[in-house]
C-alpha cells in the first residue's frame, strides 16, 4: 500500500505558491521572467536535500534530476516526470496567500481579500467530492498557482517517498521542471539529450483519475490579399481595396459552425486571430485546429475555397494561402508506444481511482515533447478553476497524484 499524506502535499504546495513565478508573453528572453528561477533554485536545493546527487539547474530555469534505478533488471526504460514552474499571465501571481480549508463542509467560501470572490459548489460541482477533505484556495486577489505548482508538488512528494522507501523497486527516474509553459515556450530551451528519458508524463491535469493522451493538431494559416492601388481622387473603375476584401472574407465565414464559439468535443475549427493591412494589401491570420491531420487538411481546403470565392468577385485582386505547421496531436506518437498510456491507467487504478480518459482542446508541452521524441501523456494533479482567483485544489487529489507516480514507477519495473 502506497500512502502519501494529503497534509504534507498541501504544506508543500503552499510553500511553492508563495513564490511569484509568473511568465511573460511579451518577453523574448529565456526564461521570460527571471523570477521563475527562484522556484527552480529552491527545487534544486530541496532535491539535493532529499539525497539526489544528479541534480542540475541551468541559466534558462530548467531543473534536471535523476533517481538511479534500484532494480536488478537492466532493460527498464528511463521514465520522466515533468511539471512547469511558471504560472499564467492571465491573473496576478504576486503575493499569493494560500488558505488551507482543512475540513471543507460544502458551504460557500468567501475569499477574505476580495469578498466578491466566492467559491460555490453550484459553480464548481467537483467540490461535492471534496466534502470533509482539505482544499486550498488563494485569498481573493491572485490566482493560486496550482497550475502547475501542484504538478511540481506531487512529483516532489513522490520523489520523497521513493527516497524514503528503497524497498519500492523502480528503474531510472528522470525529473524535469520547465519554465514558460503558460506562454508556449516551455520546451524552447529544453535539452532532451541531457534529460536522457525514453518516455515521459506531464503532471499538469485536472480531476483525480484523469489521463489525457490526445491534443489538438494545430496549424496557422495566412491569407494575403493583393488589391489594386490608385490615387483615391482618380480611382474610379481602377482601385480594388484589399481591406474591403478582407472584411468580405471574414463575413463569408460560416456563422453557425467552423468556429471556436460554435464547436465542442471532437469538432475542429478555423479562427481568425489578426487582420493587418493597407488598401493595397491585407493579411488575415488564422489558427486552424482539429484532432486529425486529415481534418486539418479539410479545414484548410474549405477556408481557401471560401476566400477564393470572395476574391473572385473583385476583378484585379489576387490572393495567396499559406500554411504554418504548429503542433500535432500527441496521440499519433503515443499510439506507437501503447504501454505508456496503458501503464498510466494501471497506476491510476492501483491508486484506487477510476481512469477518465480525456482529450485536450488545445496543445500541451506534452504534445511538443511527444514530437521531439519523448512520448508524454498528461496525468491529473487535481487543479481546478485554473488561471483565476477562484482556483482551488484538494489535498487528497494531490496525494493520489503523488501515489500514482510511485505506482507508475513500480509498474514500469514489474512489466519490463
Ligand atoms: Zn499547466
């Protein structure tokens, strides 16, 4: 029986969330904010303190660590657990004051620093499963930062357990803490060679038991419209205004489907994100999303057709359609290594939970890592209402996530 204390996990999380590690989408440096390194340095020190000898942190704010194998078997793949140290720029992460509500009784929780912030079971039905357990919130003016300090916490708790109980057999375990995940740069400076893992798991998911092995596949698309320019005073029957054509293209997009605001579940979409231009030339940038590459191709074909039909109404105008590949559904990689997801399911069950397989309508660092050669599904931590002042997390869910990590290390050892 693997048992990790919810109290200890909560205390650890509260220590980490007090450190401001917000990343910055407008910065071009790595890490995007220096303060992220404050947590990386603390993790470095704590890992050393737990007796790990192979620990490194670098100028970019990554932390790499290794727990050597203690098994006689020599064919166990090196498995990595990964979490991000930064918090989202959407909501303040300065002076986070975590509050531990030790025995949640189901009543509304008014956050003390802003009484308009009230956590209610009716808005957050998952709270029903936390009655008489502990939950942690912020104080009303900031996010909590459980995304992804909960991931960091559960990995650290699992390492502590493995170091304390050497009778638990495992192969080589690699740890990776990354900066800048929230601004899409979490893998920008990662050194996978140095990491030396064959398979990985990001600890960055929500409800207890959830396991995400599927993300969107993503492209960008740019439509460039060339008009015909003339002196406005003498433009009759000559000028063709590219800006007006761009407006007509946007208006011609389907209004009841094909967009983020009209799709859910496994449906993909096309979404204009920027329009730029002058009368002579205009560009419209889109993001295009689907769970399959064939779906993406179909969306591109359709979008290009809609635009071409509009542009054809303006003699003299021309258009170009360009595609930028962004990231791909991690499932395409994971399907080649079915044991990665299967072992995670087994570990979640051994921790006493039901597995909830989910798809992410977005990308994760795991999707990028999967395509960089480290197949990497995403495992729950318990975090809820992320990127908001009403963020909360249950101590019990974090403990279960840490137990799942320990079980997962054991499953890989047994089955290799
Ligand atoms: Zn996250």
